[in-house]
C-alpha cells in the first residue's frame, strides 16, 4: 500500500479489499448495499487507536488557523470568492502572520462543486483534529478509525430514521470530501520558529477499507468501513509538542465540547448561520479572553461582504438577513451559548423579539398585549434601514456556556503551579471582590474600564471561575478601598 501522503484523493479511497480498480462506493458497491433481514454477522475490522471524550465533557483538538479557516470555508463556501484555476477552485486567506491558500479539485461534470460540498464535512475536520491531538507525531503516526467511532462522534448512532448502509455511505462521502481539501502555507518567521513554506497538500490523507459480511444465502453486503489517516505536514509546524517545548514550532489546541457535533448535525439544514457562529466562538473563545463580538463581524462571517452590500439596497434581502440572524442567535441561546444584549451596545429597540419574550408576563391579558403590540411592532420594523444601521454598530457578549464548553481550569493550570504562588491570593475570594465593588457603588462595566479588563473577566473572577493572580490582587486593591488582603 502506498504511503497515504502520496495518494491522490481518488487513490486515497481505493478499495482495500476486493476489486482494486473500483473507486466510488456508490457505483462499485451498488450490489452490496442491501442488508439482509435478521441480525447481521459480526465483523472483525480494525479497532480505533484513539479514544475521544475520556472525561465525558470535552476533547482537545487542533485549533490552529489552518483548521479554523478550513472549517469556515466549508460552512461559508457559497459566499467566499473562490477563483477557478485549471482544475481547481482556489481561495486565499491573508493573515497577519502569513498566507494560507486552499484549493478543491473541480469536477468536469459539475461546475458547482463548491456549492454542493456537504456542510457537515466540517465535523470530519473537527473529528480528525481531535484524533490528531492524541498522537505525539501526527504527521507520521497513523490514526486508525472505523465507522462506529465516527457515527458516535456525529451522533448518527442515535439516528433511527437512517439505515446502517445509508450511514456508512454518508460517512464515506464526508471523509472523501474532507480529504479533497488541500492547503499551501507561507508563514513568517517568529522568534526561533523559522518561516514556513509548504506546497499544496491535503489536510488529511486517508486510505479506506470496505468490510463485507456474508449472509446465510451466500450473498455479500457492506457491513463496515475503516480508515487509516495521516495529518498533513501542517501539523509538524502547528501541532508539534516537542517543537513547542524547544520553541521552534507551535502547539495550538482548543477544547471540543461533546455536545457540539450532534448540535451541528441538527442545525446544518435550517440554521447554517448558527453553525458558522458556533464554529467562530469555538475557535475564538479562550480562557480569560474577551467574549464580545461585533454584529457586523458575525454578519460578514455568515454572508460575506458582497452580499451585505446588496442587502443595504434591497428591503426584502434585508428582512431575510435580519430575520435569519435573529433566529440563529436564538438557536445559540437555546443551546446554552447565551449572548448578553446590553442597551448601550445593542439598543433594546433592535433586540430580537425573543429576548423580551423571555420576560413574558404571566397575566394572560398582559401577555396578549405584548404579542399584539410589542412583538408586532418589532416585526413591522425588522427591515428598516434605521434598524439595519444600528444593528451593524451593535455588539454582543457571550456570558454563559454549556457545561461541556467549560475547561477544568484547576487541572489545566497544574503545570504552572511552580510559577504561581497563591499564599496571598488564597485569602481573596470572588465574593469579597463583589462585596467591595457593590460597597463602592461601582458596576462591573465601570470596574472593567478602571482596570482596563473585559467585563467578562470581572464576572468570572467574582463567580470564582478563575483564580486571581497576585498582580491582579494589587490592582483590585488599589481600585476597591474596601478590599483587604
């Protein structure tokens, strides 16, 4: 078998057992897609050499810009400016540290390849990015997975309206599309880390095996899939533990919540914008960082600059964008990623109707008044240019997260214990800071301005979510006279 890094996308999925000239599952295995009645025969195929979600909540995953942009490209594919070059669709990302150029092979029979990519292929990128963090040298160590672990990750194992064969074909299709995306990297030197110049290469290279079982009547049928995957050479620069210790490479990872993949599977058809925003916050949010986001930035992420320029002149398009955006925000709210709408940043007059509906009066007559007057008024003005202008200047702050989005800070900081002395810090609690702030009559926002910190940082300190550094204790004490160490 060839080295997976040497395989072209069509070769990477060559049938590992059976007819070696047969590539696409949909055509060459058409005679094996009917599962016989009764309990299927137990099959013996490679077991995964990775284990996800060992803590039951979240999983480290490669969150470098290479993966981040790949996921955004797959979710926002129709709004990006892909250029056609020879047999490929090309897209270039210009960042502060360098350039990433992505390309997808064009089909001669279908010129809308970019539009027809399944948005759920981002989940395969996240799945493989999570698997790669379990390998010390992911660009040389093989990741072995089968359809069962992938189905569990995607939530397909709980789908009762899909046959096993349909699930297998979906998994095969998503894996194939993920391995078609290639990237070229040109990165600037940073400190001891030398500049990076990598030619086009798939983000993931995979070889697949289609496993057959034999029924009692002697017929064979498709009963399982397995894959052997290698991360591209991007991982040698951005997911390199040893190199990061020696300060000549990066090791960039985030935390992937167990609830996110099934949620994306649930939202991808009706709320594509919510999927884009979920992925944006997944990559962007870091412990202690500002959780605010401008609405204009979120709209550009979902719809792209050119579409937003058209929206300004067309009321119907404007109404559709605003309605869809507010509906997508509601999906985030119900999922547990709850945005805070502050009047100073997001005026009440333009807030989504469901925000005020959270405080719907219990009295039937008052509730009827709300639905007939306030909700109607919000709907009537939804496509006005005034609201659109205010919306583009608005900002939201994510204040709450699902439990599995939260990282155990105590465990994550154990490696830094030697650097942090907590003898004076342990005497200061979040409740003491809150009490001193209230005694001074200072709001969280005012305190954040005085300290030049984000409001979310103040909130997390007061709730006890984050430990307080000695330097921050001194800063808090200088501002809050009632706080004593």
